[in-house]
DNA sequence: GTGAAAGCGCTAACAC
DNA sequence: GTGTTAGCGCTTTCAC
C-alpha cells in the first residue's frame, strides 16, 4: 500500500468514467440512475483495493471537512472530559471528527484557538467561552458557522446554547446545608463574571437570605497555582472559626479546598463541618468523609449539544432560531453533610 | 471577512505574480533573490489584509499537514494528560498541530484511530500502543511515517521509543516497603503483557525474592468497571489478612484499590498497612494517609518524544537509527509507608 | 446513464 | 528576479 490508489485508477481498472465512480462513492448512484449492477461492481472493487478518497482533496473541493472544533475550559477536568468523550462518540458515529482543545479560560488562547480552527476549516464550533470573546463569536456566527455554546452563555451572542440550572443547583445545595442545621455557610468561588458562576452565586445568596443567615463569600483567582489557592482558602477558613459549612462553586475549587480543610484539620476538629461541591468528581467518594455534590447531567448536556450541532450542520436554513436549553442538576447527598448535632 | 482573500488577489493588488507572493510567503525570498523592498511590501500587505493561505490547498499540494497524531491510552489519566499537554505545547511552538485520542488500550479502536489519522494525513504518529497493533505499526513505519512509541515498546517494531525504567521503579518501591518493615507485600496489577507492565512485575518480584519473602500477586482486568475492580481488589485483600502492604501497578488501580482499602477499613484497622502506587496522582496528597508513589518524569518524557518527532519530521534521511530512551523514575515517600511498628 | 473538463487554492518546476 | 503553468485528487456541471 505504498502507492496510493486514486479514483482515476478505479475508473481505469473498471473501464468506467471517474464521474461514475465518484457518483457511486457519494451515494448518488440512484439519483444519477446508474445501474445497480455497475454500482455493485464499483463498490466491490473499491472495497477490495481498500480505496479511500483523499480527504484533503475532498475538503478542498467541497469546502467541508467533516470536522467539529470543540473547545472546553479544561479537558483534564472530569466534567469537561466526560462531555467531550460523549460528544466525540456521537459525532464519530455521524461521520464527524472532533478536534478538541482547552481554553484554560484564557481569552487570548481562545481567540488563537478559534483562529486555528478556522484555518483548519472546521465545519462547526462547540465552545465553553471564557470572558472577552464575544466579538469573536459574533464574527463566527455572522460568517455563517454553526456555533453551540456549552456550560455558559454570553449575553448578546445570538446562538444556541446548552447550560444547566446553576441557580437551582446552588440554591438547593445551600438549602440542604441549612436543613441539616448549618448556620454559617461559606461560598467559595472564583473571580469570574461568567454566567454560570454568577448564577451559582445568586442561588447561594438567595437561599442564605431567605433563611436570614449571613453570607460568607470568598473569591479565589482562577489563574493561580493550586498551592496558592489552597493557601488562600486555608487562611480564609482559618480566620473565620464561625463557619460551619462550605459550598465550593466548582469541583477543582473543592479539591483544593479539601486540601485546605485537611491542613486545618477542620473536619476532625469539628466533626460537624459540612462540605458540598458544585460539580461531582471521582475523588469525592474516595476521601473520608465522602463529599456531597451537585451533579451536572453530563450525558444530557453532551447529547443535546451534538444533536443541535448535527442539526445545524445538516440543515440548509441558516435561520434556525437560537435557543437556550437549560438542564436540571441533581444533588447527591454523601457523608460530608451530616445532620448537625446541636452542642449545648 | 466574509469573502476569503486568495493569494491571487494579493498578487493582483500588488501587481506581482502569484509565484513571487508564494515564494515570499514561504520564506524563499532570499533564495529566489527577490528584492528586499518587494518582500517587505508584500509581507506588509499580507499582514494588513490578514491573508492566510488555505491549509487544505497547501496540504493537498505539499502532502504535508503539519499535524501530528497523538494516541495515548487514556487522556483523562493525569499521567497521559500531562504528557499530552506538554507535547502539544512544544509542537505548537514549532508550527505543528496535535490531534489527540485515547486508545483505551483497545486494539480495534487503536487500529481505527491509526486509519483515521492516515485519512487525515497526519505527518507523524506518537503512540502508546496496546497489544496487537504490531503489524499496523510496522506498516506505518514501512510506509515511511515517523512513529514514536511512548511509555511502552513492542518487541519487533523497529522505531524510536521513550519509556521509563519500570523495573527499577517497582524494585525500589518494593525495597522501600521492605526496608520499612513490611513482610507481606502484595502487587496488584492488570492482565496485560505490555512491556511496561511486565517490567513492573519483574521489579517487584526481584525485590521480594532477594529478601526471601513471598510474592502476592493479583491481576485485575483492565476492561472492567471501576466498581468491579474495587470489588475484585477488596475480596483479594479481605481474604488475605496476612498482607501488610500493597504496591499498585498504576495510578488508576491505586485509586480503585484505595476505595477497596477504605471499604475494608484496612488502614484504620491496621495502622501499619503500607500503600505505594506506581504513577503519581493528584489525589494521593488529598487522601489521608497521603500515598507514597513512584513518579514518572512526565516533562522529560514529553520533551524527548517531541524532540525525536520533530527531528524525524525535519530530517530527510529516512534511516535514523531507531533508539530507545529509558528515563528514571523517582520514589516520592509520603505517609502511607510509615516504618512498621513491630507488634510483640 | 456516462464522460470531459473546469475548478477548489496553492506550490514549484521551468521558462524568460 | 519574475511570470506561466501544470498539477495535488476530488466533485459536479454540462453535454451527449
């Protein structure tokens, strides 16, 4: 197989024209009224010699690469990894390849990636956008590319998006903590104005206020090292001994927060220290106590995203109404949020 | 930017020929003795209008896609994720794109991926091969593609590879446990004949034998669910109360093994139960006790791999001698391997 | 039903 | 030093 076989070789071997072979290969045999006999003969031969059309030539000619660009915040985060896997699987079944990358929530990197994807001629874009890429997205859309936003939205960008009900997620997590008897619940989040983070904060705040409790909010920086974040959380928690529970706004903050809690020996010192994380994570069942979490429906998210994308890709009409799909979260209660014993 | 600008547009605008523009764009201005003045003028214009050559056309013409296919066992495993990231970063700086995929250590999937990469016309292949792909790799190599194997080798495949000294890794981990006073050390690994797994087993066995101890080996199945694996490990450990330490052959076995150990309450029941994992993992500093691990030099691995690949890609000579690079591991001692107290 | 031929956008051998 | 032109391998219009 050193020597690449071409469509012209097929045609020559079979004594038919290139056109005929191409039509058959592209499933247009019926449409072009090519005899079943010939169709079968060509297909059989193609199969035998293992001919595969050159994708580059095909793409250059048709303008389609059958490739979808997928940009998530961080592919090493189990939440995004899981979504990416599911999307890839579905896409693959439909004959699409997925190229994925992590934005690291960095505006410049994301812009570069978008530009790289354009250069690669991807047919569609699935993105968890960081802040500051509004104009880039609008450009993509106005240039006619299918764009589906995941996990978060950008105000003013008119395109499809699939998100979860962040507000209810943190609202119910906070309510759960309150019901379990915790009174001083901290919310540890990141310094981000992204829609999903804002909504998570709102859900927490609402639940706290409804119960006439006080909010305790810490915003750590996204772009800082793990150890810095741990330190930051540890000093916050260390200074406020009155805090008896904490809700982490993402799983990676929680993982680092747990490290801080370990360092402070918070749980062993106060056996009734409550912990909840937004986003589930494998390690939450590994550590003791196991950690209560707000699970996001990764499968549903992935399925909806790819459905919408495939639809956009196949439909001629440019003008599908942009719609936002909001999926529910689910609180998984584990041992980190026990009923708080009242100490006299 | 709705309308794509072409190289012919540039030529027309500037009143020069397409060739000239192409030469300048490809850095052959000097070589073709094009005036500095013209070169500068073209470059300036190209910059201004934001012209980017169509990669598809370029690739079709040159036969090069400036893309490297990277297939790791499991991109969600921190070890592979970290290597992939580092490779991607370096490759990107050299003007190469990386397409990555997980083989899941599945022969058929890997073959499909290799075929997909061929279809995509990647310029080179970086692979952590599962069993059973020997012929596919040989084919790739004999067809002239640069192939670099990582983490494991395949006997009889004559190509470059970067691996670590697995034997010494488990040997020193086992020796460490013995030195700490453990007498019944189990080795929990997977049912794989891959080079790296075989070597890890050998290192363990050697250390055990040198000390006239008994081996306790459990092979779990790679392709089974997490809970099945946990169950499997738990029943093994539960049945053999004499085991006082365990060395896990990979980080994901260790993570599941820890779950099993938790279920059995092994560490709290026997405070001197020793645990070591081959491969480090973030959670090993999160759980209590923190887990001693054999760390692999991911950075060095990634750097060597990409160095070799770039070299292969740039050098004309097909006949670079295939060589295997063996990197050392490092034992990170944490609290899961305390000096064993002798109980009278 | 089938074939000839015009590109898709670029590179580079060859001519001048 | 610069321009003409023949492809890279495929799809698809148009003619027969």
